[in-house]
C-alpha cells in the first residue's frame, strides 16, 4: 500500500513511525513532514492546507491511502476531495468535521442527542452575549465558535474578564471569522481526560486513554497551549468510567451523526471533564490529539494501518487493538516564549544521545534540517517519549532523554504526568 500522511507535527511523526512499521506499507510520503519524519517517510513540500496540490500529488503518485493529521484540511473537505477522485482517506468528511469546526454546531448537536455537556448559550451579537454573562455570573467560559488553533477559549473568573473576552473575539476579532459567533458556557470543575475512539460510520472502537497538560507552566499554570506533554493510560478512567463514556457520549454521537446524514469516520477525540456528576463533554476533535497521539502510538502493539483502513471501509466491528500494559509519557520541548512570540532557527544538539537512552523515542514537531544540523522551526519543537512499568518510571526515562538534548533556546515543563505520579505514590 502506498500511503500519504498529511501534516508536519509531532502527531504526524508518531503516525508515520507507526505506519512505517506496518508490513502493509510499501511506500510512505508525508506532506509537508519535518526533519524527524524524513527518517520514516519521503517528505513532500506541500502545505497541509493546500488541498488542490495534495489531491494532485496523491493522484500522480498513485497513493492508495491518505491519513489526515490536522483538523484544518478535514474541516476544509480534503477527505471529500480525495474520495471524489477515488482515493481512500482516513478522517471525517467536511460535514462530519463540523463537530470540531463549529462549536455552535457541536453544542446544538449535544442538545439534540442528550449528550452530557456544560449548559450554554450561543451568540452572534456582543450585547446579547454580555447580557447572558451578567445573568449567569462568574466563573464562566467564553469560546470562539470557529477554529482558533486551540487558543479560542477563555476560562474567566470574573464577569469583567468574560466581557473583555467577548470584546476581543467579537469586536476586535482577534480570531478573525472564528469569533463572529461565540459560545458561552457554564464552568465545570473536575479532572480532564482525552478519550479517543476509531469510528467507521456506525461502530466505535475505543483506544487507550490519555491526559494532556494544556497549560504552559509547571503546576498547570500560565496560558493554554496546544499541549505541553501527555501520558497514557489516564488512571482516572477505570473500566466502569470507560464504559459510561462509550454509552453516554461516544455511541450516541456516532448514532446521531449517522441519523443526521453525516456519518462520522476517522478518530473521534472527546475532551472530557470528569465532574462530580459524571463525564461531561468539553469539546470534540475529529483527529488524533497532539501530543496524545505520541503516547498512544508508543503503547500500541497492533499494526495501526489495517485499523485505519477498517475505519474507512466500515469494518471496525471485527477489530480489536492490543496495547502494552506499560505506561507511556511524552514531554514537549518548545521554543522559549511559546505560546507567545518565539525565535526560529536555533540549533538543537544531543538528539541521538536522547534517542539512545533506554526506552526513549524522540518525535519531531517543529524542526527543519539546515546545513546538516537540526534547527527549531516552530513553537512546539520536540516530544521526548518513553515507556515504563509505571508513569513514574516512564517519567524518569523521558526526562533523562530531555536532559540529553542541548538546546539553550528551548524549555519544557518538569512535571508532566504529576497527577498519575501522585496517585502511584499514594497507592504504593
Ligand atoms: P476546549 O478547546 O473547548 O477543550 O477548551 C480548552 C480548555 O479550556 C479545556 O481543555 C479546559 O481546560 C478549559 N475549558 C473549556 N471549557 C470549560 C468549561 N466549561 N469549564 C471549565 N474549563 C473549561
Ligand atoms: N492536545 C490537545 C489537542 O490536540 O487538541
């Protein structure tokens, strides 16, 4: 099988690493890829959102199967375009990708299908949004409805803060069109979990659980990022809670999308808050999480490629995936300044030494090669992953890998996995 992966981050490096290991994969391309992905796949300099060029490339190269990493091209309809020229592609159609592309669509869908979520209002008028905020009081959460690269959510502790968020999104339009409509919702307290299932239109196969760390600083402080690290499994999701999430959230979503004429295929990623009243859906994503994908791929024992193909072919009911009992963790190294402004082009050393440490894999996110050196080319730059019998053991190994990296212009959190480590300490 000739496979093309679309994207160029840590998630796509992990996907390429897993797909390249499949005996079914004869040739692997990645567009645009990065300096690390180049070791697994032939990188093609086409941007992930340049759909015309991606379709043309897939036709020219007789690609049999496309795996789409990021949400942008999914929401823009890359899967529909590839299907129209007879190429199989893993991921939802544009109609099904609305679950991530429009929070307003997603929230109304939850209401139609009784899927547990925070109470909300949706507004295209700033004055009406502010009146709603005043009536509800703080804490309260303001969200841009459209895609905003993970930055369109303000968790506000005061009414004034929430009103400012409305002004920024709707009047100053800091997220452009994405903020023309806002969703304002009830603040939910609890522990967050990332729950993933492969879906083939009618059947959902749960994957391993994970937790990520969205805040930039140790102790979960500072602004939100795309994710500074993750680990799997998430100890809070025991078998009973996993079954409840499948029954109350994942299966009703798969059924509802099919009933509404937009059957979902691909990976459904529910961002959940585990509250005192059970699991509530914060958001859906229609792709693998980044960096959650890195820990899922590190723990997956089965061949990923036939499972991705089965999702497209409607054959998931016959499938089961095997996972290592070991835990996995990934620590993201980012350019200093991220998620604000940061420098590009700084040189990274010690990558071979890090990868040589026991049980460590180095996933590249924002890197490029220049004059035989690896340089930083993005905000999140590397993910140092490791497995171990416990999260505590995996964490030790991952930080040994991190400490082998020589990159003065980079930083990472030093406490990735802290909740699981604290639980393991309390239990031992
Ligand atoms: P989202 O992109 O919708 O998942 O929101 C980003 C982050 O904001 C989530 O990971 C949560 O940490 C936080 N968040 C979103 N919605 C809520 C809510 N209703 N209550 C509390 N925190 C929230
Ligand atoms: N790590 C969260 C995300 O990929 O959206």
